[in-house]
């Protein structure tokens, strides 16, 4: 039985990815800070961990590796958003976004590098439309996702020699926590809770598209109609994309 490890496993997308993988015979380890709502079973193992805590993170990753016959897929799904004008963004909030969205992922990649080489498995980074284009009132979030894509697209070249796939999925808006923004004073919030999302997908729809792309070994997987159109439009005319994006999100 193959094993997948998913960070941000308690969120809507993490749960949907777990359900879809387990339906095809996978064992899934779900890592999140709060796992109280996750069910443990023979094929699903929830593990509590604050991924910004280096010592706790290292211990949990060592435990997962020791208890798994193989690690075949690692999905870097943990993340937060940050909504608001840059003029109101303080440095602590910017660093918080990067700690979770980027540095937790790079530390996780380092921990699972050798196990994935051994299984000739797959790194799968969950990025965003904000990872390849600008996004209104999301300077910190977009910066972290641009960095995430830069890291994993560069890692792809290194790990290909070891038979490892390195893929990036870029959803647009996934309604994982609609109407439940719970935005902090610094503007940070759980992903999928923003009220200005456009044409949001369900987590199950997004998981289906993502795993189809994994099966096809697509290096870059745009997830949903908005992501596909955004990727194409941004490549053809960045100025037009910025105008359309700003007009739509401002009016959402």
C-alpha cells in the first residue's frame, strides 16, 4: 500500500485529497495543528503538529518515516492567506505567512527527500493563481506562493535525476471555509474563507482535478476554469490580466 503525506490535512482540500486517495487504495497521513475533527483508521492517520515549530516538525516527520513502509507522495498543502493593503501590512504578518506557506514546505521537502528518492515518488506543491500572477490585496500571500513555485520548479530539475516527480498545482478559489473568515487583526486567515473569491470550486472538485494531473504527471496543474484562464491570460498579456483581476476582485 502506497503512503501519501498531506500537510494542512484538516482543511477542506486536505480532507478531500485524503478521501480521493484512500478510495483508490492509498494510506494517508494528515498533518495539521488541530486534528480534533479527523478520524483515524487503518488508511488514515492524523498527526498533530505545528509546522512552524522546528523541533516538533522534525520529530513528527521522523515518526512518519519510521512508521511507513514507503513514502510515495508528499503534498505541501498547509497555508494561510493574508488579506489587506500593503500599506497596512506589518513585518510580523509577512514573516508569519512565509513561515507557514514557504519555510514549513521547504523543511518538509528536506525531511522527505530521501524517502521519495527511494520510492521514486512525487512532491506535489499546492500553490495558487497568486503563485504566477498578481492578486489584489494579497501582497504577502502572492509573494509566498511565488517563492513556493520558484522553489519547487527548481527542485524539479534536481530530483528528476533520482526518478522523482515534482509537480505544482495552482487552484484559483476553493470554498474550503466559506463565510468563516475568522480573520486575525494582522489580516491572516485560513485559505478558502475569503469573501472576494471568484467562481469558487468545492474541495472535492479541486481534489479530482489535482489528482488527475498527478496521474498524468503534469508539471503544472491549473485547477479550475479561473486558474486555466488566468494562466493563459497572464502569459499572453500581464497588463490585461492585472486589469481584469483587479476589476473583478474589487467588485466581489
